[in-house]
C-alpha cells in the first residue's frame, strides 16, 4: 500500500462513507468542507517536530470531526472489521469450516505462504482491499513471528489476541494516515516524519490494546465471527469516545 505520504487523501467534498461501504441504510451524509483541517494541521505540526502531543491532538480532531464521529467510523471501517472477523474465524476452532482454508491444511507450509493465502482469501475486491491486505499482512507477521513453518499447535489464545489487536491497530492507523493526506508532506525531514508515524501507531496501539486485551481469554474459541465483528465495532466506539474527550 505504500507509506502514509503516498496519498493526497480525501477532500472536503468527499463523502464520509465511500460507496463500497455505504449499504444505503444510512441517511446521505453532507460533506463538511473543513472537517479535515484540524487533523491535517496537527499532523503537519507533528512532522515538523511537534512530537507526540501534536499526534494526540490529531486523534482528537479526527474522532470529533474528520471521521464523522464514532458511529460513522464503525460503518466506514465495516469492510475492514468484516475481514478481521474472517481472520479470527480461520484461527478459531469452531469457525474454520466456513472457509476454503483451515489451520490443519496449512500445517508444514512456509509461514510466508500461509500469510499470503489467508490475506488473499479475505482481502476481497473493493476500495478497502489494499488496506485490509496491508494490515492483515502485518498482523499475521507479528503474531507468527519466529515461526518459519506453520504449526497449528502453536496457535494459542495469546497468538490470536496479538493478531487481532495488531490488525485493528494497523487498520485504524492506515485509515487515519490516508485521511491526513498531504499533511505528511509538510515536513522535509524523513526522520521527523517517521517519528510522527511511529507516535501515531503507538498511540493507537495503546488504546486498542487496553480496549481489546480483556476479550482474549480461553473462552475466545467459543466466539462466533458475528460476535468478533461486534467486539471490533464496540472497540471502535470506545476508542473514539476516549479520543473525543482528549
């Protein structure tokens, strides 16, 4: 998908919900011309050396205005969280029969090939496919780190928890980075830009971890994909509420 600086992002005329996620159950959203101004100014300050506090302010602007609020954000990330539920389903004992691959069939294959198979199966063909592919690749690589050949017996509750937390973190990071658009180009110091990106990812990871970590207990294998979808949706609502209050 490239770096955060590879896209100019949406503009004030862009719909809050892109066509591939709007199921026509939501009233038409009137674009707000200046909704992206606050988050882009804050990201711009961050890449000019403003540090973690500027990134934190960017998250507040994003949650309150740029994203359209928590409920719109749940819908906007709908394709992404659906794919996340599918990812959980493949790694969950009770759900694997729904998919054309299962953990047992992947045993003994190089982990890189396993990651590619799962990612391509779940990415779909729509406007968020690249975001899903990118986030899922990172999440699987992190969760399966150190495993060169896939072994289903190594998939523990901890592995699944790390995978889902990383997936939602990267998904939110990618969406915010994309919406920040050319604000990333305000800095001409690659080190400062990288630091701002790292601060953004870390701040997102901290709140995702706090929000989701308690969900991953031994009972997780009894959850359905529908329940995992709801867990992700509720996590987004809770995360946005925290950012809105910053």
